[in-house]
C-alpha cells in the first residue's frame, strides 16, 4: 500500500513539474496553474498522511509481535505463579477446542500461538537432528526486505 501511495505521490509531482513548464511557456494560464497546483498539492499532503499512518501501523504491528514473543518466552514461569482462575484464563487465551485422543491431549492453538507452536516443534526437531546450539532458527532470522539497498 505504501508503494502504491508513493507511486501516486510521484505521479502528482510529475504533473506539477510538467504543468510548471507549461506555465512558463505560456501554454496554460496562471489561474489554471494556481487552481491545479493547489488541488494536487492537497492530494499530495493527503497521500503523505496516509503513508505516515501505514508506517505507524507497520511499526505497531512489529512492536506487538515483539511483545508477543517476549510474553511467550516467559509464559511458563508466569503461568506457574498464577492462581487457578488466572491459569484458566491463560489456557482459554492460548488454546481453542483441544481434544483427548487415546489418552493424549491434542492442543488446538489460537492464532498466533499456532505459528509459535509449529515453529517451536520444527526447531526442536532440527536441534535434535543437527545439534543446533546457538539458539537461532533460520525462519525467525531476518531476510531481505523490499528495500534492496546496500548496508553501510
């Protein structure tokens, strides 16, 4: 969405630049230039506000993800210190419709805990097979983003 908004912003900027040359060449009147440039600059300001809102939303999403991972990391010790009623709320928050099969509990995780559980299981299997000891798991490591610029 940010890319689309930026594209729209630059399209308006190109129009303003082209229209300015037309004004200098006398192809369009000063009144027309003033009217259109005012409209397009207003649109650009709206676009910049929308871009800023999306960037704030992206940062909020990342911040909430970090807090969730921190919570998940300390969940066991937090759970153990709670009273029974609070433990029940924790379980209702994390699980949904778990079942018993052949004497075993089969958990059904709510989102996003389902992803954490799958990742944790994959990490444990990979650690057992390859003897990973650094605590890093490739799917959680940062990969290239959409802004492919040199680091430095």
